[in-house]
C-alpha cells in the first residue's frame, strides 16, 4: 500500500515537471518571485536591527536564521500541499471530487499531494541557505543533540502547519467557498516570519496552537539556541500525532457531508 | 460614448456588481480579516521594537495611526483584477464586451467600486476593535487642509494602482500566464509602497530613490500627506510627481489595452 502511494507521489512530481516545462517563462518568473519574497522577508529584519541590537532576546543573525526556517517550511508547504488544498473547494463545488473518491487510493493523500508546485523548490533551497547563513553568523553553537532536536521539531512543525491548512480547507465540505479562509490561514501563517515573542500573548497562542507556525520557526530555533530540551521534542511529537489523528477524523467526518455533483 | 453616458453605464454596472458582492458577505469578511492580520503584523512588530529600546525616527503614536490608516487606504486603493482580466482575455470572454458600447474597463471599475463598498463596511468594525486597544495612541490630524489634500492623493493612488493592474492584466493578450509578473509586482510594491514597513523607517541613503519611485504614490503618499508634517515644498513636489507618474502609467495602460485589442483574436486560448 505504501509503495503504491509512493509510486503515485512520484507520478505527481513527473506531472509537475511536464507542466512546468510547458510554461518555462512562468517557471523562471516564479523562481525570481521566490527570491524576491525571501528578500522581502529579510528586509524588515534588516531595518529592525538597524535601530537596535536585540529584540525580545533575538539578535539579527538569529532572526535571519528564523526567516530561513520560515521560508523553507512555507516552500515545502507550497511545493507539496497548497495546490491540492486550494483546488479542493472548486472540486467539491463542481462535483469533481467523485473522481477522486472512487479511485483505489487514499483520497485524503490524493487530495493533499496531487499538485506539486515545482517552482517552490527555489523557495525551499533559498530558505535552507538563509537559515544556514543566519546560524553561521550567529553566536549559536550547533551540537549534534541540538541539531537532532531542531530537526525533529521542525519536521513535526511542517506536519502541524500542513495539517492546520489542510484541515481548514476541509471546511469547504460544509460551506459554499473557502477561498478567503485559505488566504486568511496563509496570512496568519505568514506572521511566523518573526519570532513569536515579538507578538502580544493572544497572537502567540494562535501561532502555537491554532496555526502552529511557531513549530517551524521559533521552537526549532529555540532548540538550536539550546533553550529547549528533549521534553519539548517529546511534547511536540505527541502533539503532532494527536493533530494527525484529528486531521484523519476531520477528513472522514467531512467526506460524509459530500453529496457529489456540485454539493 | 460621451462621458455622461459612460458614467451612467458605470453607475448601473456598479449597482449590479454590488448586488453580486453582497451575496458573498462572509467571504469578504474573511478577506478583510486577512487584510487586517497582514497589516497588524507591522503594528505589533514595530511597537515591540520601540519597547525593546529601538531608537526609531517615529513615535508610538505615528506607528499606531499609520498602520490603522494603512488598512483603510489599502482597502480603498488596492486592485486585484490583473489575473482575472488575463483569464477573461485568454478564454475569449471579452467578445461580448467588444460588441457593447461601453468598455470592459468600466466593468472592472464597477467591480472595484462595489467590492470596496462591501469591504469598507466589513473592515471598519474590525479596525474599530483594534482602535479600542490602542485608542490612547491613535491620533488623526484635526486640520481640514490635510484631509482636503489627502483626498486627491488617495484618488491619484487608486487611479495609479488601477492602471498598473490593468496593464499587467492586459499582458494576457500576448502571454499564456501572467501570474508570475502579477506576483512580482505585488511583492515589490509591498516593500516600496510603505505597506510592509513605513518608508520613514528606511535608511537615509535610500530616501531619494524611495521618494521618486512609483509605488510610493500608490499607498504611502496619501498617508504622508495626512499624518506627517510635509512642508509646502514637499507637498507640491509630491503632487507633481504623483501626477507625472499618473500621466505616464495611464498612457502605458491605454497603449497596452488598445494594442492588445488589435492583437485579440477572440477565440480564446
């Protein structure tokens, strides 16, 4: 079963390559946009730290490393899951989801992963580069333990972030359109480009528990800076397992509301 | 068509679009939450920088008023039809409009006006809630002259923004896909219009470039007119530059649209 899904996933990648080679100029433009977007995320950091050396315990280099984590996570989301999440609403409206549900494949997997947005690879690579530069220029000493902890939290964080956005897209089974909701979730997730300690308490709660972008930015960076231990890693893994189970339940529950042919 | 009959068509189209927009009130409310969220990020961040001992060239009062008014200005000025227009061109849906006496541009304008009415009615209560938390630091000018100058700056900003968006949308006459260009414009405009960071917070060496570039006049300039003590010389220079950009962009927009119509095959793509 796992091998079948892996084969299908590889096929989604092949389709994406075929699509992007058809619109080569657009691919290049989107790659340039990815570079511009990364610069625009770093720009406020550069401006902020031209007025002060530290904000809420974060130095410039650490904040730039955090931007790198953020861009990598958003890049991975847009590369693998955002296309599917966006299309779900119109598929439900048009009744096109029928063709997904009758396939001998896990429909939740198919809906989430079917649209690979290849130009976002650029975002992922740039994000990793920015994170590496930020860490190298900071006073952070990366040990094996802190690296493993950081990666474990970051991977869990990416699962959590994608689960939150996909979970939001399943609301499309119950309402007419959710385009605005998708935008809103993206904008809330976008707040993660700054350390959550920059925000008031209520916003920190939202960025940790509701749209858990803190788990791809602030929490892994805290692990890298040596501020968190294995207890945080275990809690994050447990929270991720819980959210994945909830997402599975939410999907099954939502599909029951699907009445086919333009519901 | 005479200007009077064009206005009549525009008014009628706006009424029709308004009815359509009102059907999606919840959708617009969610969009507006999104707008408020993206703008309030700047407010929270710069207030935090100030609290952390950052030596900012502006005070807390300016930051609060700037970002709250930015949400209003952005709602009134921003346009979004470039990809939509390109799609209409690609699919050959422009045909029906070419047979009508009014231009399709009128329909785009009507769509903009109607959505602005709905968006303003949803965003103002949200901003009211934020205003309540920061009401002690929110200070709008009381001088009538500033408000009188703010209005033409705002109208100029809207026309500039509308023509820029229409020009990019018109690329659909020649290109299969313009979303990359539209997104590039959006990202660059975010930084240079004062939406991401107030232009007053940029370093001094960038001031000359920031003062003359087009995106300043699509967002920042109306806010500068309203909230900062611009000298009469700076005001005149600002309005002259905005007008010059306006003339240039309107001409480019008109040229692109007319050349595009000549190139349009009407069968879709």
